[in-house]
C-alpha cells in the first residue's frame, strides 16, 4: 500500500510541476527586454549531434563489453 501511495504522490507531483512549467508569465515582457533567441533553426543540428553522441557512446560500450 505504501508503494502505491508513493507512486501516486510522485505522479501527481510530476504532473503538477510540468503543468506549472508551461504556465504563462504573469507580467508581460517590458519593451527594453532583448528579443528571444530563435532556437528552432538549431534543433536539427542538436538532433544530429545527439545521434552522433549516442552512436559513439554505444560503440564504446560494445568495445568494453567484448574485452571483458
């Protein structure tokens, strides 16, 4: 019973935190704030870098596993 209650509390907490992270800001941004950075153009490069990182990471893991 304690495990189920812990899982319920953890799930509710994560849902509440994720809901709050997407909430709109209370104050509108001031006029002197710099414009936000456009990250949409860099997402493809980030995905490519992530795929390359995962490839080399698993390749290294396979080498160390085969040597043991």
